[in-house]
C-alpha cells in the first residue's frame, strides 16, 4: 500500500505527458493544414499566400520575444479563435473558432462542438508555444 501514491503519481505524470505530446502533434498537423499557407511552414510569415495579403503576416516564432520573453497564451488563443472580437491580424485571418465548431459531427450538440473547437484552438496554441525562438 505504501507504493500506491507513488504509482498513482507516476501514472498521472505519464498521462499528462502523453496528453501534451498528443496536443503538440495534433497542433502541428493542424498548423500545417490551416495556417502554413499564410504563416509559412516554419511560422515566419513566409507562406505562399502571404504576398497576396493586405495585412502583414506575422512571424509566429517571435511572439514570446515581442512579449518580454513570455508566450502570450491567452492572446494567442483569442486571436486564433477569433470569436472574441480581438482581431490582431486584421480582417483577413479566418475565424477559426467558428470554422472548427462547424466541423463537428451532427448530433454532438452545442457543448460537444464547443469542446471540439476549443481543443483544436488550444492544440494550435500549444504548437505555437513550442516553436518560439529566443
């Protein structure tokens, strides 16, 4: 019985680590599918559609640098989601929260579709946090 707390802690740590790895991999795949065409494969604003934008496409690897070394997680989430009225990228960036919510399967209900959309936005934000340069 003395080992139960240690075993429980190890399992909990392992599941949290696995969840983070899955979120990062999911975020990277989502980034490549939804964001790289404008922001570029490396996130530096050099995507193939960047030259056609009427607003500058930001370098996403410098978000922490531009925020005194701290990744602005909430601002990133709100910008990706786009449903909060914060439009940091001008009007050309899609409202991904609405897009992701529309992707859900019929019958998942309003709450299921919202959880799905927020999960995708959070996965993207975690991925962007992982590509920050110093």
